[in-house]
């Protein structure tokens, strides 16, 4: 489990106890890790990081000939750690 402070076990992760009790095996953990790695490696985010995807997106169902368009009015903000986001 991914937690913000593993040293304090803030979400009561019981992986160690489950391994010791035999209710969780190393094989199950390895399979989960492999699935996570496979997902990440096949993701568009990884392709962008490796420079093999330019970030463009194909919009399925958009009929340009009928004059349909996509108009996003998005403002991006850099947030400092712990800064609250106010909705407008």
C-alpha cells in the first residue's frame, strides 16, 4: 500500500502481518507489482515521459464537418504543498 508516512503506518497497512500469517504470499505481491508496472509502462504518461507520444488526443465522435468543436476554458495553477483549491 502506498502511504504518505510509512514509518508511522498511518493507514494500518497489514502486509507484514498477512505475510507472517500466511494469508498473503510473496507470489501475490509479485503479481500485483508486475500488474502495476505493466500498467504504468503501457500508459500514455510513460509514452510522454519517453518522448514517444506528443500528448495529442483523438476525439472519437466529433463531427468537424457539422461544425462541432471542443472548447476548453481551463486555467492551470501550481499548488504549493497543503494549499487549498478554491472552486470558482
